[in-house]
C-alpha cells in the first residue's frame, strides 16, 4: 500500500504538469486484495475473507496523503480502494472522489459484484453517484459493472456528461463496451485500466456519439485492433471456411455442383433492391456534449480526464 500510494502521487504530479483538471485511476489502485488469497480455505475450498488481516491504519494514511497531494496540485482525483464498514459487514469496493481543494467529497461503492465478490469479499453499494466538476456532471462505474447496461442507462437518465469506468481486468471487451455506451447514450466515457493490461486494452477517453477514441497512450492505435485483424487474416488463409477456395485452385464453372449443392449463376441471382434508409442521430437533443464547456446555469470550463 505504501508503494501504491507513492506511485499514485507521482502520477498525479505528471498529470498536473500537463494541465489536467481531473485524473482517473483504476479500480483498486491503492489496494486490490487477490480473490484467491483472501478466500483460500482448507482443502482448496473458499471461505469468507478475513478482513482483520488488512492494515487499515496504513490504508487510511495513504488515502489522506493522496487527498493532501490533490489539494497541493489543485486537481480532482478519483482512485479505487476498499472502504471498511462496521462488523460484521464486509467492506465496499469503492472509488474515492477528492476535490481540487484536497477534501474527500464523495465515494462510489460498487453495486454489481461478481459471484466470488458477493459471496466472500464485499458488500454491494446501493446508489449511483454524480459529481459536478467545472460544470460537467460525472458518473462512476467499476469493472464488471460494464456488463450491466441498465447502470449506464441510469446515468443517461441522470443527464450526466461523462462516466468514469475504472477496471481491474485484462479484458478487451470492457473497452468495446465503453465505446458502445458512449455511442448509445451520447456521453463521454473515461476508461481506466492498469498499465500491465494496456497491451490488451489501454486506458483512454471515448467521445460521445460516434464512440471513437479521442485520447489514448502514446502507443497510437489500440493494440487489440491490429491483433484482431491479424487473427482474421490467419483464419482466412489457414482454416478456409466452407465455400472458400485454396490459393491457386481453379474456380468452378458457373452452374457446376460442389458438395452436392448447385451454385447459382449470376443470371439466376435475384437483383437486390436498394431502399433508402433513414439514419437519425441518437439523443439529438444532447448534442451539446460533443463540445463540453458551458452548461446552462453552471460554471464554464473543460474536464480533462487523463489515463
């Protein structure tokens, strides 16, 4: 926890140096106890976690040091940790929201838990959280909650401008879901993931509407995009799905049979009808989110979310 706290504060300094107003960290950035370690029991069976083993005093000191550093830098900070409850309740898996004045202004508790988390580790949260930063309304979500569309639909009804999704998973589908929600609900999505998983899905910012990545690490293109295309090319050339020809093989004559079925000649194929399609932009009334800035009745400014 001491090492994690120092690293978080160092990264905060780097973000502030480039003018960030808000920095987002991952789920469990300060501490993320391993499921297998915390629930290991006799004979390989899982047992409820013994949270008495946690150095809660050290955890509190590091969290307070992060809040103090946020005040020194004048920068909003969102980081993941665990939040203790009175016994016999299990702790929450949470995101702490620290203001640019160095005070803890809110805490988001993970509401949707995995089977292991719910059975042996954590207590679920109850409510969504929305915080206003420089005139922008920001919602929060944690890891597996990306797989529950109703949570992101709820934030759309709350009229947020951005959702910060912090994960602790080596899973590219999480990034794809972040893109989907940005496109479907027309708000910004900040995607935070640990550096050791960035080869699968790097941290970044997804723009509303089209759902394109507006900010990524300096590695340019998302790595999963090139890996997916390579896999597709390899599949096409090696396995050759049914109905494809091997390279160099002769093309069958029109009307000939293959595998007991007759292939239709070009003349026999029905002509395709072209019908006009109407495309409407989802949530057109919320188009203002593509240019975050002035909000009616609120302050002006721009919320910068750094990976």
